[in-house]
């Protein structure tokens, strides 16, 4: 099976680093950070008042933000375990349109935490519907694009995507989810 795995919010912990960075800068802000468990919109800046959204964006577009994201617990082991089971696993990620720091640092992150073999497994695209696969594990509630995808979207469970229908996976239950679905083991 060809498994596409999203990077931010699935492998790399975007939410905690954004929150920590905002909190560290609190004296200069008039709004407390939105804690990861309180997040409700897919795009983090949409959980902040409109006049603060540029400040949120400045955090995640700054040099070093993507490079220094911590891995989500269990994510790296799960990728290796999927590969060991014989699956073809690719990291399928959409960079920010403000790409200057994001793109290179996404590759650096994978190299640092998973190594060169996984750098070669990266698919970087703004439209994931153009990528073939059997399943796409992604925290975005609705993944859309120019084509009807060949993959089935399995939602990676996060507080901000609770409205999304369908299968819901996290790194504590992924073997159960894949194992119980016909053809996915
Ligand atoms: Mg994501």
C-alpha cells in the first residue's frame, strides 16, 4: 500500500512551538496564546483576533521555525514501522506560499529526524490531489484540489479538525486503524 503522510500537525508539532513562541513574546502582545487544545480553526492565525494575525504569521515564517519543530510523539517510530511492514511511505507536504524559510527547513527537518532515505521520500506540493496513493494521513479537515484523489483521507486527530467526517487516526492507534480496514494491513 502507498501511504502518504502529511508533515505539519502529523509528524512535526507546529502547534506547540507556535504557542510556546507566542507565550515567550507575551509582554509585547496583548492577547494570550491559544493553547493547542483550544485551537478550533485549521489555520492557526484564524484562532486569533484579526489585528494579531500578522504577528502570528511572523512567528511561523521566521527563520528556524520549521527547522526546530519537535516531532509529535510516536510519529517517527510509526513511519519506520509502516515501512518495515512493507508499505511504500511518502511524506506529502504543502509548503507555505511564503516559502522562503519553510521549504528548505522542511527538508532539513526530515533529514535531521529521519535521515537521507526519507528526504528522498518527500513529495512537496500545493495540491495533494495530484499525488497518487492509497491513503493520505493528514490533519487538514478537507483536502481538496484540481482532481478527485486516488487516496482515501484518514484524518490525523487534532483539536481543530473535530468536525471532519470519516476515519480518525493518531500515533497511538494507527496500527488498529490500518489493521481493521480491509486491504490496509
Ligand atoms: Mg498538516
